[in-house]
C-alpha cells in the first residue's frame, strides 16, 4: 500500500455472511488504492471456519470473533475505539466497493471540515440506485411503511417525503441522515459527537448518530460521486404488513428501536 499523510480505518461488521464478507474485502483493495489503511472485521455469532478463511486469504485484516450478537452499535464502537485512522469508514459485510470510491470520499471529506458524516451512493446489484439518504422519521412514517395505510394518498406522500423522492439522487446534497451500511467520518468529528448510542441494539442507531452530528453543527452529506453495491435484505420485513408482528423478531426489534428513538428525541 502506498503511504501518505492520511490514514484510513475501515471497520466491517459481519453476521453470518462469509461469502459476502470475502467479496467486500477483495473490493477494498481497488477502492482504497493509493491510501494507507487498516481493516478491522468484527464477526457476530462467528463460525470458526469464517475466521480461518479470513486469516488465510486476508492476513492483513484484524479479525475479531464474537460468540454472540451483541448489537450493531456496540460492535462498531469497539472498532471506533481501536481504529487509529484520521478518517474512518463503517461498512456492512454485504458491500462491494467500486474502484477508487474510498479515495474520492477521503478527498471530498478532507477538504470540508464542516462535514461530519459522508454517505456514498448505494447501488442494487442490477445497477439501479438504492435509497440510502432520508429525511428524519415522523411517528406516522413507521405506521405507513408497515401497514396498508402506506398505499393511501397520505401514506404515499409521507413515504415519498421520508425517502427523498423529490430530488435528483445523482447530485451531492446535505441530508438529514444516511444509511449506516456505508459511511465515512473523521476522528475529529467523532471526538466532537461521540460514539454510537448502544441502547439501540440494531436499527435507528445510524439515524440517532446523524442527528447528533447535526446537533453539534456538523453536516451529513449524500455523495453520489462515490458508489458502492449493497446486497440489501430487509430482514425486518419478510411477510409484509401486520403479519410481521407475529412471525418476524426483527420487526419487533425495529419497533422497539423506533420507540427508543422517538422517546430520546421527544423534545426535538
């Protein structure tokens, strides 16, 4: 790896997707060309075989296995504490990075100290744009997205507002929050804002974090000049509608996280 004055720390969280993790790690080599970087992989409910494969194929990776799924925010925080980089990237293992995407993000972020969080454009595997930047939730957002009320005119308007369907997603834009699947920040920004709130086991920890960046006067920016593929699975919505309340534990986790979020920010 070429050495420069910028040090990048890449923190990857994995949960039972070893094949995707290997694809992600392989893609980083092109995406971070000409950067000095370190990679951490934190593997929840890890299989011994995954650890052995990663150590064999990617010996430069700092791999750490967890017997239990301790929560997304808690695992990411472990990585943020161990990382030494001036700039930090948080990735899910189901990401495939395009060439020089990380270089572009570092270059953009390093020239704009007012930005706290930078999110790339996420793509589906067929190349279409995946929704990854949003306006903040309202209570009605959850209701409309999880019930048939979302098909009403009121529901459609609220969902469109939340998903920011009124702007060109090929343009760089300051937004309320970006999906935590793939984000870049800086050590200076984290020192100002703090780590993830570990009260969120999964879901809403990224929304909450972005809101705290805004609170400290830092911007959250969607940056489509950097592109990454995301193998997205909405595990909290399998059956659809109210049926999920009875058959899907991730639906309940999502709802509980939403309640924690709205209670935390009830006064603005």
